[in-house]
């Protein structure tokens, strides 16, 4: 791997000859891969079997070193998420508590979002936001596959989101867009964009994101900042800048550390000793790529306004709030929905405690805290339940992915022979004798689709964009 000359010279100066030699040599080694299990969809027995087969990642309770195929049933069903090992430490450091409102501000492609959702365990609210219109689609698909009903996906720039949700969140996680130095082994193309000037541009953008994020944080809330770069400009310098300009913020002393993980370096951040509470992941010291992360606490005198100079956009009209009301289904729609629920579920699902909303003919279970904010640009409005079509209710793929198999009255299990045909989009002839209707389609106890059974023909409702 041919590193940029300016990059080599920079870290030789920052690290000194001995440390720089080991650091630069690490780029010739192979990138480390990892994956994470979804405890909502993986049994305790299966989890223990995986622990016997794969090496655990020290800082991730459900994380392991190794690879998982994108076409495996584990990936298709949302039981597994491929995620770089070091990146799995960010959500662990965040450690969101039950019933918190959490924002993953720069969320695509969804690794940290799905991990935060696991830690919240279907409590509270998780807003996953992504500014990029293309990347947010991948984020939404990954959220759907993982199957947590308390997650919404939005598509806003941080400044606009701050206007809509001021002082709203108990915790905000910012995995900031950065120069990507820590990913050079994994993605060598990232070196083409690297330059000292690009690092400075990233720092400017990160500070604007941080300033916007603080406007959305509740008093006594927490801010978690991370990057996948080694750059002091984007790491220690940013946190030192933040602490200097927002005196009501302080770093949180980590309750634990892990083998090979280093502390932040005060000498790279205005000699601020609080930077010792930051964590640095160096590839020459552990199994993982480069990462920086720190948790900050806002105290009760926290004020969102500051004297920090950031670019100001023209003021937009305030968020429109309307009285929260449940979906106004007409009699026919209500009857169709009730009929579907009775035929499909063993008991009333927990998501019915959320606010049901109709958008056209589409029905959603929306977290009540957001149901009245009509100006939010949703990509995933909450749990998409389905839609009404010509005297029938058609359930959405998101609904089956968010429901455990034991919550259904019946399931349809495919054989080894049937599975590839179904994943290709074909109908299946069944020997199973069941009533006409909707059923979750399962392979090796893993739900991955809806199917509609008529007689002995199982009509295929696996989404066309997912077929292969």
C-alpha cells in the first residue's frame, strides 16, 4: 500500500520514529473484519454456539471477528450485521439507557444504529438521521432488516433537524464524516481524497455538526463523538475546542477500557487533561481499524447558544405540530385490519401502543413523541405496518421483520430445496394444510418474508429489490 507522502511525514512527526514505524507498517497488513449478532433474532443457544466457533470482540457483547456472507440467511433475516470491529465500540461506549430518546445523527449505513437499537431493546426512541439521499436508503433497509419497532429514519441536514427537534434528545451519537485515515486498509480508495487541506475541511464540517447537535441535546444529556481517522485535527483538537467553548460540557470517564485500546492525547488538544478520557484504536496495537471516540456530559446549566462562530443558514419556519391522534380508519379499513390481526398474531403486539397513522392508504406505527411533527422528512416513519388495497390489508415487509416467530399463530417453514426458488421470487407448492391468508416465511427458524397462501400455492411477497 502506497501511503501519501504528506501522511507519512505527518505521523512520523506526531508519533516519533519508533511508534511511527510500527504504525505505518500496520497498513501493509490485512484489514480486520467482524460481525455482530442480533439478540432479538438469535437464540441464547445459538449465541453460545457462535462463541465456541468465533473469537469474541472484547468491547462488543454480541460482536465477533470473522466474515458473514451477504447472501446468507443470517444476513437476510437480520440475525447478523457485518461491522468493522473497532466501530462496534462506539455504541458500547454510548451505553444508552432504557426509555431514552437517542439520535444517531450521521447514521448511514446503519452499523451503529442497529447496535444502539439492540442496547435500547425496544424501549425509548431512536432517530437515525442521514443527510445523503442515497446513503439514507441503505440505512433504511438495514434498519428494516434488523427489525426494531422504535427506530425512525430521517433525511435532514443537522441544522434543519435542530430547528425541528430542539432540546429533544437524552443522547446524541455523532460518527462524524471524516478524512477516513483509519479505513485506508479496508478501503484504499479513500487515500485518493486525502490531503492536509481535506483534513482541515473535515474539521470545519465536524464543528458545524457538533454545534447543531448541541441544540438538540436536553440539559444533562450526553454527546458521543467518534471518527474513523487518526487526525488530531478531527479528534483531540475538536474535543478541546468543544470543551473550551461549551464550559457546561465535560468528558465522561469510561467505566472500562479494553486490551490494546489507548487514551486520547492531551498534547494534541491544547493540553486538556480531559482528553485522557477519550479512546483511540490504533491498528498496530489491536485487532481492528483506526477509530477515535469520546463521551461528553452536558450539565444542568447547559445552554444551547454559544459564542462559537458557525455558518448560519437562513431561518426556516418552525416545525409544525398538530394534536396527536390515532389513525382514522373508516369502518371497512378497521374491519380489514382487525381481521388481519386476529388471523395473524397470537397476542396484541407491543407496537400497538404507538400512534397509528395513515399516510394515504399506508398504515404506520409511529413513535408518539414524533407523531405530531409534520415537517420531519421521514424515510422510515416508524414501523410500516402495511397498506389498504381494494378491500384487503396487505402487510409490509417491515412488519414481518420486526416480529418474532412465537408471536404468530402459524408460520411456513421452507425446505433446503424450496429456499433458492423463493429467494428468486417464485411461487411455491406447499403440502402444508393451512387456511388461506398471510404467513411469515421461515428458513431454519429465521423469518425473512411474508407469503400469501391460497390452497397449496404460496404466493411470493419477498421484496423484488432483495431477490437474487
